[in-house]
C-alpha cells in the first residue's frame, strides 16, 4: 500500500500486447514522474543477478515456493506461452538487477539514507529488499481495496505473467503479507513495473520504498470500538496522523536539509485519512510522497483488524533525480562506467554529464481504432527500439468530419546516451515500428 500513492491510475487490451516487443529540470523530474494516485503513493545486464531464498509459500503460479532459491534475473520466469502474458523480453531482462541494493548506485544510496534515518528512530523497522517481483492480483490489488474494474488492472498498464500473477506495480503488494506474518514496523524497497509514457522522467521499471508502522493496542484502546467516520475523527486517529507527519518531516530534513513543508489532503483507497507531502527545495515546491492512516478494511484483510497504524510510500528515482541532478531516468540502468564511476557509497554527488549525443527525430501518423490505448503504442515502441527512444510527443490530432475517423501524429525522439545514431539505423527501426503498428489496429498514414 505504501508505494501505491506514487503511481497513477492507468482499459482493456488485446492479447497481441505480447508482441510489443536547474529548477525547470527539478520541477520536470517531479511532476513528470507522478503516477496515478489511485494506484500508488504520490506520484543492461552486466551487473550481478539477484538471488533470494523464500521462506514461505505464496502461489504455485510461477512464484517462489518454500525454501526455494530463486534467481530473479532469470528472464524465463516472466516469459510464457500463456495467452494473457504480456511481459516483453526487454522488460523481463530488467528484472533482478537490484539497483536499490547497490551501495554506490544513486538508487542504492538514497535507499540506504532512508534506512539510516529510520534506524535512528525508537521503533525497530524490519528491512525487506529482496521480495519476489511476481505477486498475485490479490496481493497487488484486492488486499489494497483496488476495485476489480480499476483501469490500473488493465494489461495496458500492468505486466501480467498469467491471469492471476503479474510483475508488481508497487511494493505495497507485499504489505498484507508482512502484516499477516506479524511485523509491526517495516520498510519494503524494490523494483516495480508499469507501462507508461516515454520521456526523460518515465521508465517501465523503477523503484519504490514504503514504510508501515502499527501502534500498540493499549494506545488505541479507547477507540477500539470506533469504525468509519467515527474512527477517522477520533483523537487516536489524529495521533497516528501526527506521528506519521513528524516521522516524514524528519525524513525530508535528513535527505534535503531543513526545508519548508506543507501537507494537503488526498484520497487513496488503502488509507483514510490520506495525505500528500510537498517540500520547498531550491525555491520550488516539490511533491515528494503520499501517506495516510491505514484503512480499517486493509488491516482486517491482513488479519490485523484489532490494530491501527500508518503507511507511506515514495519513489526512489524521483528523489535521486532531484538530489543527484540526473537528467534522464534511463541513466540509472546504464552499464556505462562514466556514469557509475561518479558515485560513492553514502555520498550525494552532483552528476556531471559525460556526453550529449544529437537526437534523431521521426514522425509517425495513423488512423486510430476505437479501442486505441496510447500506452500500448508506447510499449510497442520500446519493444522495437529499446532505450534508444528518449521520448514520444503527440504533435497533432484531428477527426475527419466526414468519416468521423480520428488520427494522431507522434514525434519520436531517438537518442543514445553512448554514441551518435545514424539516420539509416533509425530509419530501419522506424520502418519496423510502422509495420508492427498494424498489430494494434493502427492504419499508418
């Protein structure tokens, strides 16, 4: 639930998805990374693979079983012939990189600083950072009060292994499991996956960290009989919200130095009340996380109906892009030593760009089918050109008044972070994309 507030709500799609193979900058980094509030808190492979041992059974559906040692970097775990599997090879290849656990990687540095802060608090927070990225729909949605018809469940937004399992869209998918296992306070960090638009601040794989804390029953005893609105308005609920605010304001000061903050009410299906935190950093207000008092129904479904507590969630890329001044989210996944050599464990160091190769622009226009979903086209473009696609912008759209057919024209910016691209190689990619567009029912103009 924690990291749910970082994402945004994202409509049924065809099984053919399987073929989809500085302050202006600071403000852009934060606003562009915001994901749907109803599905998240607020808004290539030369590294060692991650292996973890699971100690509890979860599901027979491709998930790690009892005491089974699992290599999360094994792409075959995520690819199958199931008709509703829509995980493309380029996404499967990203799983298991474990950037958040690498001590000298910007994502790992931010994660470590957050854990350092929580280690200084009176409560003992259990750390989870190696959970299986495959979760069930119950874990990811049902246990968090995400409606069955919520658009975020759509295969246009989510990578499904089969009908019942998927690549987690937020680390909140593990919350109910940890609560059922009896944990009272914990942090959970990991890589999460979601289809999204393409620009310098969005990537289909990213990292989140959430925190959960339950309060002693004795502290809540006088409100144990309260439900719904009565509970939300009680002094005990307010005490939990005040504690949450105090903890998170301290976290922001730990990361950014003492800074001005402001809170606003929000809505998330898994917390009530729900809150959003902004900080003033270098003269600009930046939205940094979402949080709230855990909803009674969520606790009840986790077999903790007698308890009360809070949860929060934040995006590690968002914070890292701000603090390290990293201009392109793709850089986090590069193997280029010119990037990695700049960072040291425990230190916030401003990123120094080592190159800026020229872009290549290509336009594509097509007539739309009635069921067109933009994310499907973006995913197809990533499948064709991978990280060479820097961004895709809608530059024109119109509806023919005679036929009532709609058309859109997109400008694709191709740019490599490592070398200059040639028109010939990009023309080949663009032709490929045009050919594959027919699989989505698009009629290229």
